[in-house]
C-alpha cells in the first residue's frame, strides 16, 4: 500500500508508548495487578496511531488498546483516534519483540481512525472534566483473517450498565505498563508490550456526579483487584466472564493509577448507533 511506504522507521518510537496529552484527567494506559492474557481475549489489540509531519510523512505518535468488533471494525477511545491520520493494529499476545513495530507491516492491520462527532476534550461535567463521548473506531483496509482472530468483542444492549449492581465484576484487558516505579510516583512506562488481563469491580454504576455516560472501576491493587493505568486507553471493560463491552478505558485521576478509573460507556443509544454505522 502507498501509505505504508511513507512511514518513517523510527527505532526510538517506543518512547511514544502513551498518549502524552494531559487534559485534567490522565489517559488510561495499562493493566495493574494483572496477568498475561494468554489468548483469552484474542480480539483485543494494540493500536498505534500516526500523523503526517511537515514533509508529508506519516510518523507514529502514540498507542492505545482496542477491540475487534468485526473483521474490519475496531473499537477504541476517542482521545486515541482524535487528530490521527492513520492507524495500525497488532493482535499478538506479545508485541514488544516484533521487529516491525511500531511501523505497519505484514504482522499488523492498517486502518483509518474515526472519532465520535460529539467527542470533546474538557467538555465533561464535574471533575476531572476529561472528555465527553470518548469513543473512536478504526476501519481496517483489509479484514483480519479468522485464523488470526476467530472471535470478536460484542456490543451491549442499550442501558445495560444501568441494570448492573455495585461490585459487578468487570474484566479489563489491554497493553501497556504493568508496574509502578519503586517508592511510588508515576507508572513505569517501559517494559514488554504484553496483553494483560485483570478483574475489577464497578463502583456506583449508572449516574454519578462526574457524568452519567461514564462508569467508575475500582483500581486498588491493595484490595487484590486489578485496574487500568497508562497504555490501556481504548481497551475494553467487559462484563465479567463475557465478551460484552460495557465501556472503553478513558482516564485515571492520579499518576499512581490507584483509587478509581473512568471509562466511557458504549451502551448509550447514540453511541451504539454511531458504532453500528461502521459495521
């Protein structure tokens, strides 16, 4: 493909492992207190986003996590797709040692990113006012073969979250950092890009002070639960033990990735209709 020929081979692009924009909240980046997914959720991929530089060459800018909904449609967060000109997605359990990464090649699937038309940074209500309609999709230029990914994430019914109880189990899956630096402080950004899995719980599902379009998940490793951190933006929040996506990882509220994390619900009628328009 012509677009691939324009990609710059930047060996140091691994330092662009996270979306670096900080908008009051911090983009969610990686699973904490988790374990290797080991093929349990093969439809969860690592998405790299690219933008044209002044010379008209596509360069990698950041990465997120994402979920394959069909052979050609990938669900992620709006702050991941926003402003990006192209994307590539890998579905390997471990991407770190791939010699092609972060450039598209024979092991990735190229696509065009689309951001929900109602997405807006710092338009969220309450604190930390990160975003609204934080949903994006990537439409792949060729289907992912069934021998690569033979199952897909499933969309929820409208209003499913409103029917769930406090402490409902939610499975989180994504790529990114999995440890914090010694002595506290920001999470370690380096390390293997491995698909990780953890179980967490809903906190006050449904409407709450920040927004009725977000869910809150506990992110307290001290209580034996997993959570999301830097690198998991756009990854799925799955109803425990199922492939049903309740929401996509949106933001955390502190550098230690503890307390609670926030995810954009996709069981909202308008959000579902927009996603389904690509299927």
